[in-house]
């Protein structure tokens, strides 16, 4: 029995990828607003990191973000509560979230709406919306991280699939980054174009 435990530890250490490789990928994932996802995914692939390890590293980056961002968010919320103008801005953002949620027939303060905000914007905005809805640290960041992990899954899958056709990692990364910027803009343009049309239909 005493010989088995060191053997199992050795097998575990052999299975784990090099610490330097994991640190390099984690640093890229820590880049704000998702810009490091394609670069991190491609680096993880080049270093031979398994999908579970890569996904776990991104989850760790989200946890680090939560710990670092939460005090700043609390300070902003405190200041907004003391200044009338900022309080009005906060109320406007809350109303906009409720309006967006109503389009999908979900509650603006519910988990689905908050997860979708984090997925569609970024985890910081998702956490800020959760705080405005009255959710605490654990629940608020759980919703924000869930949405961000969905976003990671979409971008990571797209990066790996595109890299199969475009072998150059740098070209793949720049194409994905361009799509990350352009696709939301196109979606917003389409939605804004539909809004007057739907209002005209309701008026008729």
C-alpha cells in the first residue's frame, strides 16, 4: 500500500502538462474581454494540453477575474448610490436589461437573462447586472462565469475548426478576433433594423 501511493502520484505528475505551458495559456486567458481566447486555445493546442485542462484554465481565469473585479464593482456601486446622476445611469442600465430580457420572454433578474448578458457582452457586465438585480458574490459570479464559459466554448470551437483549414495560427487568431468584433455589430444592426418594422406591424 505504501508503494502504491507514490506510484499513483508519479502517474498523476506524468499526466499533468508542464507548469510553464499552463501558466502561458492562463496569462493569455487573463486578457480582458475575451481577446486572449483564440490565442490561448491555439497555444494550448500547440503545447498538447487536453481540452479538459484548457477549459479548467479558462475557468481559473474567470475566478481570478471575480476576485480582482469584485472590490472595484462594490466601490462603483457605492459611489453610484451616493451621486444622483450616476444613480440615474444605473437605473437606465437596469431598465435596458429588462427591455432586452422581455424580448426573450424571460425575467431580467433571472439566471437565464444574466447568463445571456455575460455571454453577449462580458462577465464584468454580467456580474454588474447581477449585482443590480440583488444577487450576491457567489450567485452573481456563478451566472457571469456560466455565460462566459458558454462564450469560451463557442470561440474555442470556432478557433479549432478554422485552424484545421487555415494552418497558420496567427492568421486564424486574427480572423477570429475580427469576427468577435464584427459579428456583434452586425447582429445589433439587424436587430435595430427590425425594431421599427415590428413597431409598424404592431401599429397596423
